[in-house]
């Protein structure tokens, strides 16, 4: 049985396009490999002439296996040649090899020595890496204040990893985060739909509250997106941002509780107050939170969320008490 031409033509086109795309990808990959090999040859010529930058770059090529077979020992040899001429990038790379135990036995003390050489030259990746050693207490006593100082020095020079460590730069939009934000958007749309186009249901007694909750939810989504991609200018700005973001989230949750679970408002308010006081006392008594940024960020987030929940719930309960008193013929001033 012959295949109808209306089916054969589209299938042939799809097969042709797919074949062309696959061929192009193979060609592109092969071309890129040949370019890497040629770049490695050119770099080797310059490195053998004593060019420190070329020596460090050739070391990177051996480290990553780009244009040459991956060989950590060979990479270390070229890094050392560049480091002997004071190349900070090579010093940082040698430290990384010792830190990770690649091509050499793992040795934090040796890694520390080489990182400090790079830091002495003001090399940002070296400052960040040395900060990590202090942060995790590897090869040195754990000192998060020193880690913050080194992160800040690297961040001031534009190091992206240090900026992320300090919270100055967003970490991007992960799949899980994207799904969560999508769910929040749908929830906000549902809340606003019910508020703006009321149906016969108990919750429609408070359309204004639902509208405010929906708007706050949208604001939270917008802030979350900015937090994922934005860049902040200072630690103070980061803390203020996360406090505001968490505050809006808390307000949204509290407003929804007053509509869908008003009988639980008093219990949740009490729990929020206890958690707020308990959390703050624990942080203040057990952490030097004024010295290290990660503790302050967590402090801001938790306080923003709990305050955001407590204040609207307290107002709601106060208004309910006034309403009850009026219904009984009394007046609460």
C-alpha cells in the first residue's frame, strides 16, 4: 500500500531537517575540537618561550582537557612555571589542585599557602577561595568574619561567586523555583478572580481582603524574580530586600487566613509571636549576627515573615473584638 503524498511529504521534510541539524551539530563539534587543538598548539609555542600568561592558559587546557588530553600533573607543571613568574591566576590554580587533591595528594595547608600568594596580589578568585576555607574551617580555624571580609574584597572587584556568597547577586531561576512561582501566579489569579468576580460563597464576604492578598502575592512573585536575577549594591540593601520580600509573604498568608480560616487566627498569631521572640533570642545569644552576613540574611527573612503574619492577624482580631462588642451593645475604645 502506497503512502499518501500528503503524509509522505511532511515526514520527508522532518527527516531532512533533522538530518541536516544533526549533521550541522557534528560538523560544529568537530570544527570546535580542531580549533581547540590549534589554540593549544599556539599557546604551547608561547608558553615554551616563557610567556607566563600562556603557561597559565596551557595549564588550564590540560586541567580541563581542551585541545589536549586531560592531565592534572601536566597542568600543575605549567601552573608552577607561571607561578614562578608571579602569575596570580596560576597560584590560585595550584591551590585548587591541592585543595581538591587532583594530580597531587590533598593538602589544605599547601592550598592555603598558594591561595594566600594569589590574595596578596589582590586576585578576586583567590580571595573568594580563601574565604571558603575560612568559612568551612578547612586547613584553618573556622572564622566566618574573616570569610566575609575576603568575600567582600572579591565582590568589590566584581567576582560573581563572592557576590552570590554575600547575597549581592541572585542565583538564577531553577526549575523548582520556576514551578513554585508558576503555582503562586495561578493561586494569585484564582484569589483575584474570586475577589473581582464574586460568586455565592462564604469567602465573598471579604472581597477587599482577597484583592489585597492577591496583589501582595503578585508583588511577592515580582520580588522573587528580581531576587533571582538582580544585583544589589550593598549588604544593607540585601537585608532590606529580603525583609521586605518576606514581610509581603507574611501579609499575604495572614490575609488568606482571615478569609479561609478565621477561627485559627488567634492560635496562629500566638504561635507567630512565640516563634518571633524565640528565634531572635536564639540568634542574638548564639551568633555574632552583626559580623557575618548569612546570619543577618536569615534573621531578616524570618523576622519579615513572622512580623508580616502577626500584624494583620492582630488587626483582624482587634476588629473582630470591636464588632462583637458593638453587636452586644458595648463599645471597645
